[in-house]
C-alpha cells in the first residue's frame, strides 16, 4: 500500500516531492522518485510484499520503463510464470505489471486481479490504470498543459484545484485517452438454484479471503460482530495460526460486546478501543482532512474507522474488512421497500458501482491515515460477478425479507446461529457514533446561520449536520466550485 504521484509536461521535481510528502501517511517506510525533463513519478511506500527489495520506482531491464503502484496484485505469481524472457529484479507484485505491459501494452490492466492504482512510464508516454471497483484511489488534474495525478486530493492541491476522480476500471494513455478495460455484469442468470448458489459461494468467497492473506507482514481483521466482518474473520482464521481482530465503539456500544463474542467463538486475539464523545469532537478536523469528503453519513462511520485503524496499527500492517456485502446482498434497510426483481437489482448495481467514492473512500483514507492497508474480500471480482448474477429472491427472503439471506445460508456451520442471523446494524449505530456529529451541529449552528450558509453554498445541504461536515471539509479543501459536487460522493439515498 502506498501513495503515488506524478506529472507529464512541465516537470517540477520539488513539486513532486511536496505532493509525496503530503501523503507520507500512506507510505512511511520509504520514498522514491524518477524525474527527467519529460516526466516525474514517485511513491511513498508502505512495505508489505518484498519488504526489503520492493523499492519503487521499479525499472525494466533496459532502464527505459518504470512503474509506481498502490495496492496489491493477487495473481502476480501466476502472471510471473507467463513472462518468458524477462528478468525479475524484485519479489514485489508491483513489478509484474511493468513487464506485462511490455507484452500486452495498454490491455495489461485487464489481466490484473487485485486492487490497484498504477502509473507506468513507457519511455515516451504515461500510462495509468485503476482497479475494476475503485478500491484504490486515483485523481488527476490538467493545468498549464501539464497532466498531474496522485492518490489523494490533498496532494494534487499543490498543483491545481480543478481535480477530477480517475474512473474505476479504466486505463489512460496520452495517445489513447481514457478507455474502459472491464464491463460490470448487469444481467441476472435464470439458472441459479439455491443449492447451486450455496455451493458456488462456498468456493468463491473463501478463495477471495485466502488471496488477501498474501503478505510478508502481519495480517488482522476489523471485526464488529456483525455478519459481514465476522464471516470474513472466521474464513481467514481457518488459514492463520495467530490472528488479531479489532473493534471500537463508545463505552457501552453494542459492537464492543458483539465483537468480543465473535472473537471468542472464532478464537482470535481481540483488541478493543472504547472512545468518548469528547474524543470524537476533538478528532473531527483530522478525520475531515483524511476523509476528503463532506458527506455526513461517511463522517459518522469514518470516526470509528479512524479509531479502530489507530488501534490496529499497533499490531498489524494489513486488515481484512467487510465492505461490499451490503451492496451485493441487499443489506441496507431501505432496500426492503423496493420491489423484488429488476428494481432491486438495478439499485444494488448502482450502489456497488458507487462504492469507490463512498465506503471504499472512507476505508482507504482512514486506514491509510494510520499507515495500514485495508483489504476487501467481498469485492473480489469473481465474487462481485457471482453476486451480481444472483436473483434478488436469494438476497432478501421470508416474510420479514431477511437481508443477505443466501450469504447466511451458505455459511451455516461457520458461525454460531445467533451471529449468523443477527439483524443488520449500521456501523455508526453499532459503535454509538451515529448521533454525536448531528448533536454537535445542532449546538454549533443557529437556524439563521443555516439559512444563510445553505443559500450561499455551491453544493446542496439539507441539514445542519451536512453543513457542519461541509465546513470541516472546506477548512482543508478549496476546490473549484464547478467540479466539487461531482468529485465528492453522497450516501443520501442509502
């Protein structure tokens, strides 16, 4: 896990170093750059694979091409076996795309299984690619005939305030522009039976978890005691001898007790971090700085993510998390009001495709704020493709329309029944942080201020909580008003 940045055009080495320094939290272990009169690329490194030898940029045999990368390529060993005639200089997964590009050119990204944002200089052109779901962030800006890119908005602000998000599942090269390299599965298969779905899920999800145990440093998991994270924890624990799990919440919050019960059931070494209301209010400006969003719902869940990441960093560098299950298996409460079939399927597809600048953004920024890597097994592409092809009748079932029904059914015996069938609870509710920001906004903002500021705002703000979060965001991010509404996602329909 790392932060990457660079430019093509008017190259400024000192600017590149400032961009990277701004993202030092993403990679405190090392920093490397390559700068000439045409291009500058660099990386701040969090060493996870080939800790000693995987320093970036990585160059090819001729020293003409180089790569900087953020993320993990889970099939790098398989791809390496297919690279005849190439000499690998490292054991790093990030070197493989460099040589694969020499063979396949821009189509290389479609062969990568993982979460990634890649920048590759091929000796004449800059090539960029971002993973299918947008698990790893990437932004760009064009200013004075110079193309800039970086992993975080805050780094690009050194060069421009007209920042755009690099689209998920796309590659870019100056002579081709932006080109998609994947298509989402949008059609539901009509041949699924309950037993076939169960059997397939029991193969694909454990395999997705197993891939994400790839690491040369300790791996743990966020485990709130809810279905999503607890199931991932249980599957991972089958392959790990020593396994640390982490949870957080305000004193007395339900997640603290539920997570402890889940840990005892699975047999992990569990760590708790209880926080206070005062701690939440004190840390909000820092959360806003790292989150890079003004979405109020994200703020509510970002706070506990910040605290649990701070805790986890004392023990591990990599954590598994449960993001994605709600979007794939109809975990949100409002989805029960939608008609089964096409209406519900369309909404699930929309929410899954929006994850890149909502819950995935929260996870990436708040884990990286404490220099740890978050991995998301539910968003393994094979699993995403499977889940999107399942009929919605397997996702919501019964008189009460139990959410994630097929996921629960498939893994009976892995978890105790009370944990397996526990009702959905939002992360901010389970940790007790859901009302803290809203209450503070009511104390801080008068009715007159709200009326005045919402009329002047370049983005729509409906509540004092939204205005309060927007103020926290604007304290750090002075973005072009014409593009900031499109840059920042919103969870308002969730």
